[in-house]
C-alpha cells in the first residue's frame, strides 16, 4: 500500500463487498432462464421436448361443436275407436184366403175371398272396433352442442342432438293434427264396416222371418174370408 494513500485498502474492501451480490444476481438470473425454458415446453433432459407424448407437449381436452338442424318431418299417430250401427228393414207379406158358407135358407152357398197383410220391422246391430294411423307433415328446428375428443365426433353428436330436438318440436306442432286425422279415419272405416255387418245381419233375419210372416198372413186372410162368408150367409 502506498504511503500517500489517504484511505489504504478502500478499493479492495469495496470490491470484496460487491462480489457476493453479483454472484447472487447471476444465480437468480440463471434460475429464471431455466424456469422460462421449462414453461416454454423444453421438458426434462432426455425427453426430447415431449411432456406427455402429444405433438404440442401438452394434453388436449375435449372439444365442443354446435349444430343447427331445420328439417321437415312426417308425424304419425294411431287412434282406436268403436262404432255402433243399427240397421233396420221393414218387411211385409200379403196373402189371399177363400171361404164358403151355406145360405141360411138353403138355397145355395156363398164364397168370399179376403186379403190380409202382415208386416214387421227388423233391426240388427253391429259394434266394430277399428284402429287407424293418421299423418301430418311439419317443419322442425333444433340446435345442440356436444363435447368429444375430436371435432368430427363432437359434430356428429351435436348433429344427432339437434335432429332429435327438431323432431320433438315437430311432434309437438303436428302431433295433434295427426291424432285428429287418425281418429277421423278410424271412425270412417269403423262406421262403414259396422254398417255393412249390420245390413248383412238384418238381411239374414229377414230371410228367416219371411216364411213365418207369410204363413201368418195366409191364416189371417182365411180367417177373414170365413167370417165374412158366415156373416153374409146368415144375413136375411
């Protein structure tokens, strides 16, 4: 140290005091650089920069896709009804009878011819159940979103969900009309079927009843002719 130095060793003391601070600063900067490298995807040494095997070095979560569907649907509804129908048919039979009576004075005899009719109204009932399907066409719109591992799978799920919502919206709109048409169709078919069956039954009943009705008319005509002949023969 020079004898004329006013403060011997001052420079050396400052340099010695500054060396630990510089070392700490350099250490902190190095640690910060290492952290930034890891955050940027550098990964551990020997990993080749791939953290989990994915191309980007990080795990990809599910993706979301949304779809909207606007489509026309045909809505079908079934209805069952039961229809009663009664068929009626009037029938009649006419017969002629003849009777002979002796005159009271013994001068001869008298012959009288009389006519009689017998009638009836026959009825037959048919009860027919019938089921029919009615349709109505309407447009429905639906929107849905879905998550999946790939965009294609998410889009497919979203499209299916949107299609189902559109179909439900159409059913709410067109379902009542389809139900009304189904009931009308079932009623019309059941009425036609019941009418046909009832008429067939009443025709069979008429065929069975006609011989009996004819016999009754013949008996009535013969009885009327006999009574009339007796009355005339007894007259003065």
